[in-house]
C-alpha cells in the first residue's frame, strides 16, 4: 500500500520570503506521479505542481518548485517570494496506474504573514 | 476547455434523511470520476471511483453509495444519513491523456443534524 506523510501540521512565513513544505511517501512502484495541491479557504482543490517519477529534473511552475529525491522518497515544495494569496492548506499526493487514484497526505496549513 | 460542476454547494440534512449529490463534467469523454470526503481540517479520503458507465469501485465500507448513469455524471447517495456523514465532499475527474492529474469540483459542505 502507498502512504504519504506530511509531518508538519502548520507553518508560517513572512511575505516575500521562501518556505519549504516537506513530504515523504512510501511505495514499491517505480513509475508514479506526485502532486502538490493547494486548498485555500474557499476549499477548492487547486493543482500546484506535478512531478513524474521517471523524470530526474525537478518540476517548476513560476514561484513553485519541487525537490524530488526518488531514492529517499522525498518530495518537498518550495514557494519563493511568498504572497498573501499563498495562505492555504497544501496537500502532497501520490498516484500510479491507469485509474489514477490519489493518496493524500494529511496536509499542512501555511500562513503567510504581511 | 473542461469544467466540472458539483452541487449543491451547501446542504443541511436531518439524520435519517436521504442524500443525493451530483457531479457533472464537460469538455471531455470517458473520464475517471472520483468522490472524496474531507473531515474538518484533515486530508481527503477516497470514497468511490469510476472508470466507466455503471462501473463503481468502493474504497471505504460505509453508509454511502455511488452511481454513474452517464459518461460524465457521477452521483453520491445515501438512503439514511448518519451524523458521521457530515463533511466536505469533493468530486474529481481525470483522464490518462493528462497524465493522471485530477481536477476537482468546488465541493459540497454537508451538515447532518
């Protein structure tokens, strides 16, 4: 069975600074996908970034980037130049196979301070 | 472009009443469809998923059921709601061609009183 662990329940960062959210996972699969989703107070789940396990290059989307360490089964999210709108819960998620069922971590609440 | 509609946005129901939440997807064919539940301040729990019309897989034994009467329609139901059914319900869709990304609806906040 696949598991996703987000051990930090809450983090806080000053506006314009950089913050890193941690995620580890466990799987015996070799080909899989990892995601970070953002859930703002509206509770709409929004995809932030995706990483394919077969790609060694870390994914980047504007201010968001990941540090994917396949051997260590680690998948952290770095948010640069934090903005007030980044305040949200962030979920790390894992999937593999054709039915693409997602396994989510428990999430981390990120607060960006003005 | 693809869109997903989920309704109602908010629902307050008495214990023992029936439930029907609906989710429809536009702009894509033969999507995988999913129902998740999120308890307050917690992660998402997959309840049901469907890879085609009439094909439903249940992940968690419970008081709920799901149906997929049309390709892009997914319904979550209950005959008699329990207090423990309260939560935030999210519908999602994905297609293989989009590398397993799941796109979520806006969710339904269900309160069972």
